[in-house]
C-alpha cells in the first residue's frame, strides 16, 4: 500500500468576519504545538478571558478528554459560538462562525497533500481525524459526533483510531451496527479511482463537498 500523508485544515473566522487562520496539521500529530481557538463573544473582554481559560485547559493535555473539558467550560460560560482545534486532528465546533455559517473543515487529498480533497461543514460537533499506513485499505478516517453527547471528544478520538484497524467493509458494518451515534468520512485506497486520485471518499449523511 502506498504510504499516505493526510493533512487537515481548519478554517476559522474571527468575530470581525475576517479569516484569521488556515490551520494545517498531519493527521495523528496532535502534539499541542498547533493549538488555536476562535471564540465569538459579545465583548472583547469576555473573549480574552475565554481564550485564556481554553489555553490553560489545553496546557494540561491534548486528547479528546481535554476537548470535552473545553466544551464543558464553554457551555458553563454561556459561549455558544466557538471553534477549538488541537493540532488539526481534534476539533470542537460550537454554533456558527461570525458570518452565521457552519464552521468549515478542509480535508486534504490523502495522496497529494498540497491539494484539497473537499470540505465538510459542521455545527455543534466534535471532529476527530486519523490516518494509517499499513495493510488495510483505509487511508484516513474522519469521525463527527454531536458535541452535546457526554464524552464525545474522547469517544470520537477512539472511534477514528478504531476505524483504521479494519477495512472498508468492516468500517461500514461497524457504523451501521449503531453501537455509537456518529458520522464518518473515509478515504479508501483505490488505484482505479476517477481522475487518478488513487482513493475513494465514502461518507455517511454528513455534508462533504468535493473540491473542484
């Protein structure tokens, strides 16, 4: 199997409506060095306080459980609109961006990382991404869960890893089994895929818009 390098970009919009960052990180590289948050609040002071608190929480860890702690803090603080990214592999999207649209997460081509594969739009969701280069045909997995579900960050992180231990059929059957309530996007190796991409994109009811 070809070694795949899958990258993810999280597009965040600041309260002024300007794009402030396009974060790109290798799948599986949530090491805390690529952490950012965008919080939309009614006043600047509240926003500064929120970002300081989020930074403090993230300094204690970079796993899904930490994302759950951040989500709990934002809920308690009454902040409905925020985007938090840990290394571009664990993301929390609350509410909407400053333009009133869903938050956008750009997914890169797994075999040609400099090219975008497409974009998914989310609101009130946690997102976990991961990649694997072994004997299985799944090049990368994206798991999307309702952020209101208890422990959704930790669960999404575990599911993204678990999906990569199986193949295309196994992943689909696991999702259909209904043990966990989640949506997924899978990048699956296929040398005969259209446009010589070398992979297929399988997704459930989640919105995924292929790049043109």
